[in-house]
């Protein structure tokens, strides 16, 4: 009777929860394949009871349960060997963690293993806490939609991600060994006779293994940290370099326009068309005053931007608009300014949207060229709004503009800018709305407040 109750109320729920936790690592639900889940739970529980019946020592039993978990995942779920081993390792680590927690709690109250097992009430409380640890971990993983694959996007492990993977792998093994030793120590301290393998030589072996892994983790962490710093410097420096390039381009354009104006004025003066020259200069002065007012207004807005990389980007785009005679107005409200998002990703969104707007606006007559940028926050969301004059995009092609093959350039180049914007926005669960009518195109990108 005791065996049946333990099998139904402890062993099978334990196996089911371990499977739930293993699948949750990859954001998979245990209920998607119910037959496999039931079969896994029964076979895992039976294996555990069989090893207990045969009085297998604790350490070999843990290793055999790990093998059992891996084989069942391979056979029932058809996962590849690497995925099955990883999930099996995590499941056994969780089992050891739960055992360690329960033993520490009871030992702190001077309650030891033999005493716990001899008392029905204590045994029930211990097993309830034990399964409760499993439930807590499973709920935590599922509620947060955890997926370890997000660490390695598109399964393309660059150098940085390879070191991260090694760190996680070695850290998991070290954690597994520490739990294994601690659990063995606590159980041995309960005068259990099942720990004949827990000898000084056994302890020394594990301590050396843990020390070796720790040294390897420190070395890998240092390499990973250096690579991360280099990558951050590179990603942070890129916007500044691009901004400087835009500034040089704008200066060359302004210089070219200035030479054209000087040439035109010089020609009028040589022909003694003084009234025409005066009219031409007055027109230039009017345009310059309007542009300067717009630039002053934009400069005041830029002073409120906290992120220097974003400010640098907008400053460079402002100069480009000045060179292209595009009226640029910016409204940036006093907000957190996407402080939760990576600078590099914000640069991608703003840079590509403004580049597209500048290119589209250049098709218009100079007097009709304008771009309006609004960067704000409502009660529920952060948003970016960019509106520009230019050719109207047909309604049936509005969704195509986010494809990598779509471009409005005559030479067929480009087509990546808006695809990048969409990719970054989706990464942060953002939404994009596009409208184009009567020579005005607008993009509204919103992100839910965190």
C-alpha cells in the first residue's frame, strides 16, 4: 500500500514535473504530446522504484536516472542527442537542488533523514515541499516563456555566443557537481548506510573537478567580458562614425550649392543685371533665415536628448536635411527616451527611417520638402512617429516595403533599411503602422511601456 501511494502521489508527479521543467527550457508545453508525457512519467517513476528496490547506491542511482531521462527523451520525443543530454542534465540538477533545499530546511530544525522517513507526517510534509520546489521552477519558466534558444538567435553561434554557451555549459556542470556533493554530504550526515562510496578519495576527486571547472569558468568569463566590451565599443562607435560621414557629405553638398549660388550671382553681376542679382540674394537670405530658425528649434530639442549617440545621429541628419533644403521639425517630449532599449537598436530604427524619409523627400520640389519627427510617450506606450513628403506608396504595396527585396532606388540597390526596422521592432514586441496618401507617408512605431 505504501509503495502504491508513493508511486502514484510522489514518483509519477515528480517525473511529470521534471519533464515539464525540461521541456520548458525550450518553451515547449508538456501537454502538446500527452501520450509521450504519460509514458515518460510511468517509465521514469518505475526506473526510480526499481533502483530503490535493488538498493543501488545514491551516486550510481543519480547517474542511472540521468541516463534514463536522456534515453526517454531520445526515444519518446525524438530530440537530438545534444538536446536530450542538455535537458536530462538540467532535470537531474533540479532534482538535486530540490533534495538539497529540503535537507537543509529539515536539518536546520535538527530533523534528519531517518527521522523524517520514520514519521508519516514528516514524510508527507517533506515530499510536499519537494514537489513544491518542482512546481515553482516549472511555473517560473512557463510564465516567462523562457527559451534558451533565444541566447543563440537563428542558431548561428558567433564567437561571443560560443563563449557564452561554454560558460553556461561549464557553469551548469559545476552547479550539478556542487549539488551532488552537498546532497551526498547531507545524506551521509543522516547516518544513512547507502553512502559507502562517499570516501575521502571520492570527495577529493569531486573537489578537484569543481576547482578545475571554476578556473576554466574564470578564464572563459574574462575572454567573454573582453569580447563583450569590444563589441559594445564597436556598436557604440558605429553610430558616431556614420554621423561623421553624414556630416562630411552634408558639408560637401552645402559647399557645392554655395559654389553654384556664387557662380549664378557672379554671372548676373557680370551682365550688370543688378536688380536680378539683388532679388536672387534676397531670396537666398529668406530661405537661409527660415532654415536657420528650423535648425535653432531642432538644436533646442536635441539638448533634451539624454543619449549622446542618438543626439549625434539626429544632429547629423539635421545637417543633411539642411543641405538638401528639407524642413525638419522634431518634437521630443520629456520621457524616459527608451532607456530600456539598446542604443544600437534605436540607432537602427531612427537612422533607417530618417534615411528613407530624406531619400523620399528628395523627389519633391524644394518648397514642398519636409520631415516631421515626434518621439513621445503615452500612458501605455512609447512611440516614434516620422512623417515626410514624397511619392505616395500604393496601398497594395505597403506591406511589401518591409521585405528585403523592396527598394525605390532606380539602380535597385538597398531594400534592407525597413526590413531591419521591422526586425528590431519585433524583437522588442513593437508594432509598426504605415500610412501613405496624397504625397505624405508616415510611420508609427509603438512599444508597450515596461
